[in-house]
């Protein structure tokens, strides 16, 4: 009997047994993902034994096999071994046992169901039996586990070697990618003090669009209208935010406003952007090999991209001296370029840029750097992650010019917190009411932004009732004041 037929029979048996159990014992339903109770270490020991036998059996035929052919070979071997060997697993557990074995032999073991689960956006393994996931912005532990540390290390090596890299004591931290495009980072001892750590940022099969960000409350319709006009009008935009706040996602959505037909070059450490236009070239930096040779930095790619006739250059994230090349590109005919930076506020983003420009090694006076920044950058968008997991845009700020040595920043949109009942966080992104100077640039290109976009909410709820107390909500203009005063 073929394995598939056997599985069907086992499934039927399991279903009947479960129905019987549910009827007799408790009205509560069994959770689909519940891990079967293991009889001591026998489950893992059995799995290890069968896996070793599978590997032994298919090893001579492994070379040259991949994909479905390898899958069929593993399933046949498993079929033969389960018939031949005395495996102590109850009939109810058998189906799960076979499924886990196939995952272990062909995929990434306990990571497979998490990779297939569309609600999981990030997977974090701190050790073989300590796996966490992020769902809807919140981090939760899971009950999944690798059989042991050996299997955990094997999976890490499988992921890393598939992209031609290696992880060992001489190269203990690696960036890699899964075949589906998910971004992977692995770090092992002695750098990771308590054992290897694997972090996977899942690749969105269906990337967010502007309408999704509006639905999530990250953007407002008014902001979307303004951003679309800015991108079409080739203004240079910087997305700023902390780790995992949504910088790349916002950059990707911004890039969706680039008109079809322009030649776009994307440059990243690990290719994550998913542009939908037809004329896109993706470049990816390369770390040095084991001998410390062959490194290609973001900076080299930015310089190279200038010789590739780009209309726009999109750099996934500026972290170092490439900031200078990026600013120069923005200033010299590659308007409409975009990038992201790791910073906590628009002003912090500027000082990070200054520091990064200095890393290029030219002893530029601070004023000269600021002049470059001011003439290159038009807009900074600050993104943040709220404690409840929501991603919000907290400020959209125009870079207006230099006054003395100080860069003038003006908030166009600002996130204001609202008093709320029941301890739930509430806030909204509102226009500050100030008409940005960039509107003149856009009008010169006959791109119109409706005036209503910049209108602050009509003194919305200036007095708010909270637990019987009347609280005054500061106006958007008042919130913008401190930044203007700097
Ligand atoms: N507006 C949003 N609403 C909900 N989830 C979001 C939003 N933006 C991003 N995310 C999710 O947050 C996670 C991090 O997003 P993203 O990769 O864009 O962040 P990042 O700031 O670029 O991170 P890193 O600093 O690691 O590069 C992803 O799983 C993504 O799906
Ligand atoms: Mg990113």
C-alpha cells in the first residue's frame, strides 16, 4: 500500500478516535495545532532513528535529486522503513509522526507550518525548543520545537548553504534568504552566548499596498494623496524608523507610485523590495567570502548604478558612507530617489545622515554636509511601532532649508495621542495645517495636491470626555510648534 493511501486510512482512524473522545469526555474541541503528547523522549528518539534510516537509505541516490523527485524518493524510503521497523507510535499519533518526518527530511522541520501560516510575519528561534513568532505585530511563544540541537543546526546549515554561505566559528553570523525570498539571519556561539539564534522575516507573498496601509490606520487617505503626488513629482523621500517599524514596507508602497516606464534601480543588503513596475533592476550587496575577499558594499552598488542610466535609485537602507553617494545622486539628476534610515525622529535622521556622510572619509565641514542634505532631501517620513503592535506614521516632515547652520524642519502631518477610556491606546495622524513649500514645486510640474489634504481637523474634539473628566486635546498646529521653535 502506498504511503498516501496509508495516510488517508490513518487520518480516518484519527478522526474517528477524536470524534469518539470528544463525545465521551469533554465538549471542548481539540486544537488543530496542538502538539501530541509525547511519551517521554520516545517520540523524538523514534523520529531521530527513522530519519537516520531515511538518510542512510536515500544517500546513494541523493546526488542530482531535488524538488519533487527528492520528495518522492524520501516518501518511498519512509514507507519501506515504517513497514520494516518497529516504531513505537500509537495509531493516533502516526499521521503527525509521518508529517513531521517529511518536514524534517525535506523542509525546515518545525519551521514549515510557521512558514506556511500567512498570519505569521516573523519567526524567532532562540534555541531548538524555544521558538517565537510575530502575529499582528505581537510576539508569541509557540509549542513547536526541533528534535534536538543537532537538527536545529542542520536546518540552519541547510538554509545558509543554499545561498552559498556558511556558518561556523570563523563566520558565526550570516544573512541568507529562503527560496521564497524570506530574509534570514543566523548567529551562533560564541557571539550568541546561549546557543544559535535564527531570525526569519517572512517574505510577504502579497505585499501591502497603499490601500492596506490606509486600512491599517498607518496612513490616512490625505497622506496617501500627498505621498503619491510627491513621488510622481520626483521629490526625494527618506523613511526613518526603528528596527521592524515598517520602513521597508513603507518604502515599497511609496515606490508603487513611481510611474510605469521609468527605469528604477533598487539596491539592498538582502533583496526585500517588491516593485510592481516592469522596468526594475534589483542589485544586492555581497558580504566578503571566507578569505575576506569579494565584498561588494552598498556604496559600490550606488556608484555602479549611476552608470546604469537610472531614472530613480532606491536604496533599501543607508547605514554607512553610501549616504554621501546617495545624497550626491539625489542632487545630480536622479531626483525621485528614496531610501530608509534607522532613526527615532526626523531630526535624529538628519544627524544620522551627517554621521554617515563623515564615514565616507572626506573631511567635509558640517555646514557643507547640511547644504547637501537640504538640497537633496525634500521629505522625511517617520514610522513607529506602538506597544500594541500597530505600525503608525508619527510625522511627515518637510526639509525646508538652512537657517544659519540649522536645518529647518516643518511637520506637515503629525501623530497626536488622544485620551482614551479603558487603557486602550488611541491616536491619529493629522495635518498640522501648514502648507508645505513642496506644493509649489509640484504645482510647477502641474501636479496638484488638493488643499483639503493640508487642512487640520476642524478643532476635532477639542474637549474630550475621559472617565468623566474633560480633557483638552492639543490642536495639530500646537503639536507642530515645538519642532518649529527649534
Ligand atoms: N503598516 C503596517 N501594519 C502592519 N504590519 C506592518 C506594517 N508595516 C510593516 N508591517 C510588518 O512589520 C514587519 C516589519 O516590517 P518591515 O520589514 O517593513 O520593517 P523594517 O523597519 O524595514 O525592519 P528592519 O529594521 O528589520 O529592516 C513585517 O512583518 C511587516 O509585514
Ligand atoms: Mg527593512
